[in-house]
C-alpha cells in the first residue's frame, strides 16, 4: 500500500498504484484503535464484539465487556442459545508495520484450572461490565493503545454533548477491520453515578457487536469547548476517552450504558481476578 506515516493523530498513506500522495487519504487514530473481537468455543464462533487496548506500566490489556468474554448476561445465564460459553477470544489486531492489514490472534480466557484470566473491578466485581484481559500473544502486531490514567485533554463532557462510539455493529467493519463510528449524546449527568454505579447513559443508535467500544469525545481540530467552560484551539485531531460502552438499557430503547474510564484505572491498579468462573 506504499509508505505510511503518522501526522498528528491521523494516519495517512497513498493508494497503491493510483498516483495519490500520502496526503490524499487519512485515517483517524480511533478507527484503528478499536478492535473486532470474536468469542469462540473450541473453534466455534459464538459472538462478536469490540475491544480496545490500554497500556499501563509497560503491560498491555484488552478492555471489553465482561459479558463478551464470559458469554453470560447480567443474570449469569449463557447468552448463546446453545448454552456454550467462550474459551478463546480471537482479536483482529493491526499488523506490525503494515497499516491497513490485520492479524487474527487468539487469546485464552481461562487458565489450566479453568479460572478466568481477565481482571475485574476490586469493589464491584461482576456488577461492572468491564474487564481487562492481559495480552500474551503480540508477535507481529501493532498496538494503538489508550492510556486510561491519561485519557486525553479535558474536552468538555456535558449533558447533551456529542460523543463517538467506535465499534463493530453486527460484526460489520468500515473496510478491512476499521471500526464503525456511531454518534451519540450524553443522556445523564456524566459526573453523577447512574443507579449507584460508576456509569452514565448515552443516547445512540447502537446495535449488538458494539459492546466493549471506547466512548470518546473527538474533534478534528480548531476551536474546541473545554471542561472549564472555555475553549482551546487545536491544530489537529484531538480526543478524550470517557469510558466503555456496554449495550442498551433494553431492546426497545436507544439509551445505552457507558462505564466510566476511571474504572479501568482501578481494575488495573488492583490486578484482581475473579476466583470463580464465570
């Protein structure tokens, strides 16, 4: 596909053999940071979802919803009609040094004793539908991680404000394995915990497969509203990670849950696995 380079927060490359220059095509960083994940049981695909990588203290983790990896809903019942639950997640990573190409990499979900390998929240446990799976198979892949302790500049996140949810509705991609962007609006006060848990609501036409998507504020540059009520000028794309999307409140509503990114910081700091499966 020719030479590629990073310019600001946007990836650029020329089309093969088309005579285009590197400035003719640009890909926003979040489009490659969201990863399509496939939950499998003994090689059989059960479901698809979304995840993204975070880096903390030199280690890399896949962040997604607990229900994706456990294959069980809030009632702890299997989500797949067959009753099967996943034992491996297949992650479609970006290929090393080859933007626009992807590699499917398996990651086991349980150890030899059958206990889950992912990390859960130290206080809320399975009530929080967010887990961190340590990544063990990174040969030949390129990571575009978020850093939850540094989620980005303090762009304004206020009621009715716009957010973007980048994932894979129904397993669909935006070409290759690029994420699909859904637009939403913050539907509950983001600084207030919803139903006593560290989450807020978003109003967006999301669909199955987007569970585990990063929820961000994204601007292509220029004058951008800030959390302190002022504005700042950015010379290029800028983003702030707000949290992890985990599905709609029910099938009849466009309201969905967003778990706050601080939860990921707390999960990684505690490093706590659930002593029982699922």
